């Protein structure tokens, strides 16, 4: 279905009558048109999150109303708009979402209006789980992994052992939820899912940079940790190695659908000997001899 429907026009007009420009912009960003939300509407909403006079809970509620729609297009665009504001809006928008006990409850969402609706409903269910995980991670950590400073002076490199061992599983869960989107190039066949994929790709680059920083910090501190911490640390490192493959697969899909190769990070595999060193150290702390393994 191309073009705005009569329903879209009526919804926008209703908000114009009640004087809510923000709600009107949400409606305009989440029309039935099978295209990405328009840039001008997203930019208006991003700017609105910066305005202290704007009611952020009301903005979020309007988005939630749109998520309750029966059409996969409207729901998907409402999730994309929400994701866009979580990333680019004022942090108070993300703080508000993280403070809610439940965010998106779309585990049973299904648009039965056609085969396209069935296919896209699967991705809506997965995408909503990722956004829930993103908000949950913020609640757990009191910061957004996507926004924190990266590199040698960054949050994950300078974190204490205690906070790192709590933060890394939270980060892993968010990355897992993103990778569980599990899309293939042939699925990226309309402007809506393509807009979603691009947001996920950009998130994954930032999350992976944090993940890498956390692992470097973990390895630097590993040989000074207590036995129980080493045990947790080793599990985190093993999970990191298995996720490397999945992250690499996601980036391959990005390349196949035309994302510039220069925008895709190079992943370097850690040597096997490193894992052996960590295991040997833990065994020593636990009083095991090499043959006891």
C-alpha cells in the first residue's frame, strides 16, 4: 500500500485539533506507507526530546498507541521511530523507557493480511525484544552502551572488576537480542525493514566496540582476580569467542546489502593459546593439576 491512507490523515488531523504537534509528528512518522519514517518527522521528534516543555511520557505513550496498531507497517515504523529516539534523542527519553516495568509486549504480534505481513511480523517480534533488552540494559547499568566513551579511556576499559563482571553479561544479552533478529539479504526487501536493519547495524558497531573494550579490561585484570571472579571471567571470555562468529555473520550480511566495507569493523580472532592460559590459571587457583582437567 503506497501513500498515506485516509486513517493516517484522520489520525494526524485529530492531533492537530487537540494542539499536540508532537503526537501529530509521531502519526506522520508511522503512516501505512511502506517506506522508512521520513527524516523531517524524526528530526522534529529528536528536537522535541531536547525541549524541556515537551512531555516525554506523553510522546512515549503516543508511540505505544501506534505500536498497538494492527498493521505491520505502522507497528514496525513505530518501533523504528522509538529506536531512533533512543539513539539520537535526549537521554531522558531512554531514561523514561527504561523506568517502565514493561515496554513492548509483541511476542504474539501477527499481521494476517498477507504473506508479507506474516514475514514482517516475525521481525517485529524479534525487534521489539531487542528494544526491550536495550531499555533493560540501561536500567541495569544507568548508562547506554551505545553512548558511552570507547577506547583506552572509555567506560568499559576503566571499569572496576566488580562492575565489569556485572556489566558484561548485560552487554552480552543485548548483543544476543540484536543478533537474534536473524535477517538474511532476501528479507531486506522494503524500506521499512531496511531502516530497521541500518539502526541495528549501527548499534552493533557501538556494542561490539564496548564488548571488545570490556574483554581487554577483563584480560588485563584476570591474573589479579579472586578465584570466583576468574571463574565468571572465563565464562564471559568463552561466550565472547562464540559470539565473534555471529557478529561476523551479521557484518557479512551488511556488506551483501550494500553497506560500505569501510564502515564495517575488522574482527580479529584471539589465539587459542590465550584461552588455554586462562584455563590453566583458573585450574591452578582451584588446586587442580593439569591431568585433573
